[in-house]
C-alpha cells in the first residue's frame, strides 16, 4: 500500500506567516483576533475578525502576476510557495511535472472580492469592471494558479465543502497518492471572506460572536456566543513515502486515515443524534486501523458556537467511549479565528508541528466550564506531550463531516 507523508507546511494566518512565525504565535498563546479594520463594520452587531496584518503580496509575486490574482488566490499560491520551500522541493513551469498534483479547498473562493467589482459595476457601468474578473471568482483559481505557477500537470481539483474543505483537500490528496495518481500532491485551502456583504451574511444569521474581540472566540467555554470570521490559508506537501525517503526529506507525519459524510439534516444545525459525526470519527479510525485508545490528541473543529461545540464533545464521547475523557481536545480557532474553508488546513499544520515539538496547543480564552463540554480542553496553556496519533475534526455548514488521522513517522 502506497503511503502519504507530510514533508512541507506553509501557513498564512493572522498570528504569523510561515512556519516559524506561526508556531511562535501558537507557543506565545497569541491571538490574531481584533476589531474589523478592512471595512466599516458599524452596521453589524458583530465587529470582530481575524485579519492578516500588513499582508505584502509583493513579497511573493511580481507586479504583472499580481494583476491576475485576487486576495484569495494570493493566499493560496503564496501558501504553496511557503510549503514547497519548507519541503525542499523545487519546481518551475519550464519543467512540467505530470506526477505532481494539487488538491485545494475553499468555501467561497473569489466571491467575496467580487463584491467590490459589483460596486464598481453599479457606480460606473460595465467599463469599470476589471477585465480579469471572470478568471477570479471561481474557487478553482487556487489550484489552477498553483499549477500554472509551478508547472503541475497532474490531477488538479478544488472542493467547496464549507468549513470541512481543508480536510477534504488533504484526504483526497492522500487518496490520489495511495491510488497511484501522483507521487507528490499539494494539499491546502484558502479563504478571503472579510468583505461587507459576506461578513454581513453570517452576521444576519447570528452565527458570529458579538462579544469584545479579546474574548470573542472562546471554544468550549460556557459563555461562548459564536465564531469569529477570519482569513488565511495553509498548504501541505504530501509525498509518497518512498519518494520522500529517497531524497532524504524531513517528514512531519503520515496521513493515516480519512472520512467524509453528511448529516442530511439541516444547513446550519448538526444532526441532534450525532450519528453521522460519530461515524465520521469512527470511519477515520477504521481507515487508519487504530483503536480509540491510540489517539493522543484531538484538534477539535471547536468553532465557538453553543450548539456545535456541545455537539462535537457529545460525538467525541460517543465515538471514543471511555477513552474520550483522557484525550486532550483543544480548539485552536481562538488564535486565528475561523477562516471558513481554510480552517482545517491550518489545523493540519498545527497537527504536523505538534508532532515536531511534542506539544499540545491550548484552547485560549477558556474561563467558565460548560457541563456539555466536559472533556480535557487544555485550557489556556500549552502542554508537553509526545504524540503518536492525532485526530483532526472539521464539520461544516450543510452537515459536512470530515476527519483526518495523522501518525508520527
């Protein structure tokens, strides 16, 4: 059986761009959440977001290339550049690669940037619309621009599975390597949703926190009141194990198990019985051929909403039985907010680095225990622990459930 291992990571988040800055932010227990500054949020009760400060795309792209990339695509391709740099692999379009592919994910793609183009259209008519708009709005620009940038002629795909998109991107990349479609896969996700209409759409359905930015995201806490929208991206380089070993690559972890299913119940509320979520956890473990007592840490979806955090804890207990109470389960979105489709890819980077540093990242802003979330949520401070197997959960709008199991190599 062909194995898929992680040999490079490239996070772009509000707490740090690149592996070193990002992990320092995690270790410093630093939050990137603050008041919205990229637009006037005074119309909404929600006024917190996790923005990437002073994003400098010119550090990654020449001016001519930037004209063809909106913020979403910039995050996507820049994260791939970081991950490739970390992996030690070098590719150029002058030497196309048929055995290298791209599996990406996003909830919204370039739709949020299109808000500004629509404004220009209303104010100035058709001639005011940028000529590249048609090439920017669809989510597939992430993997297409990546392929063009580096000459990847293998499998190329972008999924749009809401907040589970990052896990699906990684899981499908894993399958492409396992099934012999590729020897190297770029797997990741990107999101740039911080625009008035997009932000407001989530504010209108009362899913986002209206608390002070300093405590707006507080996973598993009794007083949590919604998620905090964020922006960002992360890419991971997955390689077939023998391919990575033959070049002496540094291996962070192995992708061991993957699951994907649907609640078939409601667009915003999880299935009350938790059956599909429980099955997603168990299916990922079965795929990985490991038992519940082999899981050393769970990176929870932990969006900081009342219903979803409680449901996730319920499902973890039901899926893992007695062992659930002894597993550290942290929600890391209090660091970088919830960049929708990009979240799980960022959390996969956290899992890879947690193996590397033998450290469980904490759940920040945890103050008041919730009886519905009575697991070991690693409150506020990181914890040293050697990790052999990690489960990462991602549960999205539409009832999408996806889990990944990672293994130390």
